[in-house]
């Protein structure tokens, strides 16, 4: 499958590398086509790996992963252009983290909206599915790093898109439990949880942890 | 022990009833001493149960549980008066829920502050410990309603107060795992998690659930 990955940070690189290792054609997108990290990644990740602008990567992918971060993410993401994402699944992995006040970061969107909802509003013809933002990058693509049962969450407005993303999460990445939280407004909960996740990280001492919903 | 419970809603009543059933003297506080719910609770909850204003209940308790809710909670809580809480453990069970826009509620504080921090600022001489706000009222006092292993969180600036609250949670309420998330700023995470909790409730179909941190 042709896959676009928007973002060159740890999350983008980890997902892009995993997807390329599975034999997919992966194009990493950045604000500028000459981005150093994207160039280096494409050179090291094998035959199917390429890089370009956000618009290049979005247009290339049959499915697109959004992995940018920070307060400038939405502006940057806008340059992916709506026509490149129309009708496609856009997996929103990002968290609206604001590091401008130091550590720990705060969220710059929450409560009455979320990044996932905002992206769905910016790209109304994309099928936005929020997923993977509640675990560390390494755990996203290798959930076995955390032993035992634990859960991943998805939400989005398009039922078929969630089914397809859930299939990818299970068959490609190895997730055993994926909980559908409903429409894209559930992204508020998935993103707000990051504030607890960040504290748990300091207590647990490793980012290789997750939560299991016990009932 | 003499215990003050501030708030007459489901959370306050559930905690007050449990504490009274354990043989403690419990005074439920409300905005007005003539509050119908507090009066009815005190009449039904046995010999050690009484009721009064927030100030009455705060002054009565050797330890005080804060269980008010809603956007008016902070203003109401102010009437408990700082001198009634000075030097005491104040267990903040409340969530800053705003139901003014319907269901699901939003949080009226988050990201760069929290209800727990705000209460600690209003009552600087109280030892505020955030606890119990991440589970349903019935589960707070009967964690066995959720089978298997699952975790409760506490945070606060006073180490001794957290030790004492953890003892109460374990010995009185039956909690097996209580995770100390650090100082009171961790209340941001504990309160923000509610947005995920509310969604999980709709998916799980019962409020008798919790999360287990897996590592």
C-alpha cells in the first residue's frame, strides 16, 4: 500500500520505518521538501521509502498518518491541502502539546474541542481516525513491549475507516485490543489523557507502559 | 475519627455513608445548614452522623473530604473558611465538571491548572491530597466492584498526608493499588482523564470500571 506519513519527529519516523519494513511504499512529508530528517530517513529506510512536502506525502498516500506536533502543527498541516486528503483515511496520531512553558507540556486544545476534531473540520472530506496517540512511539508499533493485556483507543466519524484502521493496528502492528470510543469528539478524552500519561511516565520510569480498562 | 464531608451529591453521600458505617463521626456540609439532602442523610445515617454548613463540617473534621462539583464549587468551598482547614488533610475528590453545555460535560479548569491546585492555593495551610476522582462513587468505597487488578491515583504536596490518605484508601475502602503521582500539579492529569473516563463509560456500559497501569 502507498502510505503518507506527515511529520519527521520520533513518532513519524517510528511509524514510517515500521510501515516500510512491512513492505509498504512510504513517503514522509515535511514542511519543506529539503527537510534534513526526512531526507536522511528516506535514504536509510529502503527501496520503498521517499520524502517530500506535506502535500507530496498526503497526495502519495492511499492512507495518511498525521504525526506532526506542537503549536504550529495545524498551520503546517494545512499545507497538505484538502484535495490531497479527500476521501482518504487520515490517522491522527498527534497530540496538541505545548512545550512553550517547559516540561511538562500543556495541551493547547482541550475540553470543548480537540486536535482530532479540528483536523476533521479543516479536512471535511478526509476520514479522520484518532489513534495511537495514547502510547509511546515504540509501543505504537510494538505493543508487546508492554506485557499482558492493555488497550488502544480509536475514534472517528466514519465507521468503515475505523474498521480499516483497527485492522491495520491489529494485523500490522500487533495490537490485540482496540476500543472504539465513538465519534471524533472522543479525541478530547484521548488527548486529555496525555496529561495523566506524562505523569505516569515519571512514576513508572519507562515510556513502555499502557493502561488496561478493567470492568 | 471526626470527618467532614463537603458536598451533598452522590459522591459526598456515598463517602459519608461509608465512613459512618465504619464507625466514624461524620458531618456533612452544605451551603446552607438547612440543606434538605444533608438533613435527610444525617437522619438516616446513624448516631455519628450530623450536618451543617461547609464551615461547620470543615471545622468538625480532623480530616475533610471535598465532594462538591460544578462551576460554583470553588465559590461555595470558599465558605468553608481557611481557618477551619489549616493543618488538616483535605482530600479533593471533586472534578471541575461543567454541565452548562449539556452532556458530556467539559472541564472548566485544565492544562495549566487544576481544581486540586486551585484548592491548595485557596487553602494554603491545608494539606490537599487529590484522590478518588477517577472512579465512580460506588467504586470509590468498594473497589471490589471492579474485578482484578486496577489502580487509584493520589497526588499532593505533603508526603505525610499522602501516606495517611493511602492508608485510609487501603484499610478503610479496600484499595489494593494506590499510585502516588507526585505533587498537586498532577491533579491536571487526574482531572483531565475524566474526559476519557466519560467516553469509556459510554462504551463499557457501566460505571463500574477502572484502569490498570500495565508496565
